[in-house]
């Protein structure tokens, strides 16, 4: 199936509301579990993680989990959508009202494409550079990987999860019926568009080679996802 890019930013209020209210709990939890396992597998101490950046944080669901998992760390959620960042900040206030400590969590509105052009925009390096379902939104992936490199230093953990493009629309519809059978129409529409916009394992591997990220590998995860992890 030919890749069809989708908009880089989600800014429609209806989209922001739908994603903020959607239950992505099992997938979000799985990302944190896999990140923790990777950290353990490379022999890194859990407590050595003091700075984490979540690129394309959206409404903050992953950023929140990172902040709860590493309560003493600085966690920075970054997104180019003003409405998404506003929703993320609102959700943080709700957590604080429930006495859930997110003291290290902050959100920043920024175009990720500008990070390589302005290294003072976000002060690196970070111990972990993470993203969830962001890469398929990127029109020029080489800029994304340059941003990742700008935010890293030797030893930085690079960990990303994203959809992978199926072989056909028939397969895409089958995935939609299996995993989002009763989802709101806007989420179903976005899911199908995201599958068409997603990269294949081979394409991501090529991007990593071109970026010089030889220590970062990509593997197929289950029937929908790619997991991209390694050390800078």
C-alpha cells in the first residue's frame, strides 16, 4: 500500500476531545512496561533516569504515565498543537486535584522541526527521548531524527512506538474492525488514515541508517506496531 501522509498536527477541538477521552490505557501501559524492560535489559538503573522528553505528547497520556513512573524525574511533554498542549495542561491540573503527584511534569508548545534549527529551543540532553504514535505524522522524517539527535547525548535511551503500514486497505479495515469495532467515528477515520500514513519496518530502518543512528533498531510488535529502541 502506498503511503499517504496525513496532517502533522491535530488541532481540531473535536479531535483533541476525542483523543483526550479515548481509553488507550492498555496500549499506554504496554509502552511503559516495554520501556522499563528495555532500560533493565541494557543494564541501566531505574533511578538514573532524571530527564525524559515525550515528543508529540498530544493530550499528555504518555507524559503522565512517565511522570508517575519516575516521580523524581523532569518530564517534558512537547507538541506543536496548541489545543493539544492546552488539554494536556488541563489534565495535569485534574491529576493534581486528585492528589496524584506530577510535580516533575511540564508541557511545552513547540514545532519539533525547529529543534535542529534552534538548539536553545529545548535544552538537552535527556536521559530518555520517547514518542508514541508520532512518527507517522511526520512529513519529513529526517528532520524528526535530527531533532532526536539534538536532544540526546552518548547513552541517551531512544524509544519510540508507532503504527506500521499494512499491505493493503483490506488489511487496514480488518485491523479497524478488530481493534476499534465500537470507537467514535472520528477515531475510526483517524485510525485508518494513520495506518495509511505509517511507515514500514524497512522504511524506518532506512531512516535510521541515513540518520547515523546505528545503535537504534526497529522491530515489528504484534500486528499493528513498530518498536524503535536503542542508545544514542
